[in-house]
């Protein structure tokens, strides 16, 4: 997640980077090895509907060259979600940039003592928002406060992602 910074400057980027590096170094110095007594990896494929008119237009003009599938409901993108389980370490992998509210909610379903949510790890489907927060822009070319929605496949993407990851967690 992007930190709340006072200004957008190279000096501020360097300050935040040094602070993060210091915190990571201190955490590593205090860390002890974890015993990993199991290894499991699961993945499942999902179909995400292409509901965004701007991305539909990009596909029609050839700007977006990704393969789409024709389904009964219209065009869709096939992608995947994954779960890596290393005993106390669990990692969920999602195919896009998941907004923090949804990512944190999904991460909270993990039971390991070290839990990770990895966005953009399986694919690059754009922004993925919680369904209740998705507000389609009036004008996708000038989205205003709804930029993330304008670069998302659509409002059902987050719901489908949640269902797929919950399926993986159930085994």
C-alpha cells in the first residue's frame, strides 16, 4: 500500500525507502528461522467478464491483444488464482492490482502465522475492487475520482476473485 506522504518528491521517495529498508533490516535481525514441515500449492482458473467499455474498445481497435473467450454472457478473460502453503507461511496470489480493502479482507482468511497477499502475481488484469466500492465512471475517458474502475475489467471481478480464493482456502 502506498504510504501517506507529505509531498511527492524524490527526497520523500528516498526518505520512505530508507525508512522501509531500516525497518526490514531490524525485523530481519530479530527474526528466527521458521520450521516448514509441509508444502502445498493449489491454483484454480477463473473466468472474469470483460465489462469495461474502454477495455472493450481497446480490444476492438487492436490495442489490447490479449486473448478473450466468448461465453454465454459475453467476452471473458481466463486467469488464475493460487495458494502456496508452507506450513506457517501462506501466500495468496491474485491476477491484478487488488485494492487494499479487498486484499486485507482476503488475507485475513489465512490461518498461518506468516500471511501474504500477492497482487499481480498470476496475471495483470488491472485494478480489482470490492464490489460494494465499485462505481462506474460516467465517462471512462475522463473518470475523475474513479480511475481504478476505469482500469478494471468490471464490478464482478472482485467477487469472482473472492470466490476463487475462498475455494482454494477450503481445499
